[in-house]
C-alpha cells in the first residue's frame, strides 16, 4: 500500500524557509508535511500498520500457534520437572506488564536462589558427565529485604513470589547441567551459581511463553523520499528489502519488542482484537516522526552523515552541504559520497552547489 502526502513537494531545491539561521531542506520539509498529514488524519499511518504487521500470518493463525506453544510448554514442564504451571501461567497472562518486569528481574546474573546443596556428578545415557543438586535448600529469608524472594514479594506480590518459590523448588531437584564452571580452584558457591542462573533461565522461558514467541513488534519504519511513503523492515529483519534500498529513506522509528507495543501485540494474538494494537503502533510511529523532526531540526547535519547512511542528502540544506568542508572534498571523495545518494536529482543539486561555490570564489 502506498501512502502519499499530496502536499509534499517533489522539488530538489532548498526551500527558503528560515529556521533560526539556516534553511529547511526539502527532506525535512517533506517529513514535516507528512507528519502534519498524519496528525490531521491518523488513518494514513494506521492503514499502513494494518496492511504490514500481519502480512504473512492472520490473527487466527497466530492464535493457533500461541495455543499450541502454551500446551507444549505445560506438557514439557510437567514431564521434566513434575510441575503443573497452568495456574501460574494464567496469573501472568492476566498482567502482561508484570510479566515483562519479572523477565527483566530474572536476567540479573547475581540472583541467589539456592542457599546450599550437595553437587552430584553422574554419567548421562550418552556417557558424558552431568551435574545435579542433592537436597537443595532454597535461599528463603522473608526478613532480609535483600533476599531474592523477599524482593520478588515486594516487587510482584507475595502470591507470585510463593509461586516462584514452588517452581524453583521443583526445578532445583530435577535440573541437570552439562557444565557448572568447575575448574581446579572453583568454589562450591560459584558452582551453585550455575544452577541459580539455570533455574532463572527456565522460569524466564515460562514468562516469555506467556508474552508469546510470535508477539514480536520489532520493526524499523522509514519514510521513502522518492515515493513519499512509509516503508518497513520485514519481521526479524534489520534491513529494508532490495526494492526499498533503491531509494533514499530516513529512519523514523525503531520499534522495540518491549513495553506497551509488545503487550498490545500479545493481547491481539490471544484475543483476536487487533484495533488496539494498530492504534498503539500508529501512535508510536507518529511520535517517532515528531521526535525525528525535532532531532534533525536541531542537529548540524553534514556530508559525513550522508556517507555513513545516517541521513539522505536531501535532508541537508544547501548551507549545511557547503559548511561540511565541501571544498576540501577531492574528486574521489565526491564519487564515494555519490555512491550513498540514490536520487540522481540530489547528485545534480550537489554538482550545482559545487559549481556555484567555485564561481563565487
């Protein structure tokens, strides 16, 4: 789908509108006009989001995948650790914001879940050495405010903390590791830390399954100057497709797989209600556009940034091009610069500026 701002000028000359002491480039003017269009009618962005975020899979397909992943997680956890996590899972589903925060909490490599245990090595069915805990004792001390379980209770409530205690206890008696950082001078405490980290990792797997493996909103959204339309990276890709790379673009927003957008996507998969998701992402893109305009309007843009593919040449005013030590550029430097400019009109504009500078000097 093409979303075009009819008011956007296709001229390549610098627009003579003063902002402080410098001109506004056609690129910045196009961006400002597109932002004005989106503010006046959010549907131009929302339609783009609707057409692109469920491009390859329908909501019903994603719901089916999520349900299958959920049942698989229940079955595997029951088989491996003898724990029924269905109730715990459903509590987390009812509060995705808490789930996200707990994922971050459990990433701390210094969390101490096991107070003490005997570390036993044994031979696996394949003949190599593995390690497990015998009679593990959890590091529970509700009177110690720095204790990991006390902190869990404070941050997430006693009910969820008790659930983590129960699950940690079950995992600790069953988990087996191939490597516990054992070397000649390693201490027992250091070896137990390997089990602490592994238990946190297994609990995190449950939390991440609640958010849903498919609920990724990570995308980069650009404005294509040649077509005056929004373009987006494919899911799990960090670069635009080959066709979109043929034109000059500016990055508007790098949407991360986190926060409100991730929760909205996860809820959309679970319920099939997509409008909230589209609204959240639409507002994120428009907000990103506003921030980008503010950033570009206050920055001193240079030809070096064009060479590094940070901004297209069209974002620079004539004044900014000239003040980028333009006359120090040798022929080879200019040829290298032009390799980073997709619009031939912008190359012509650069040549005209150079010619004018030579004539004036």
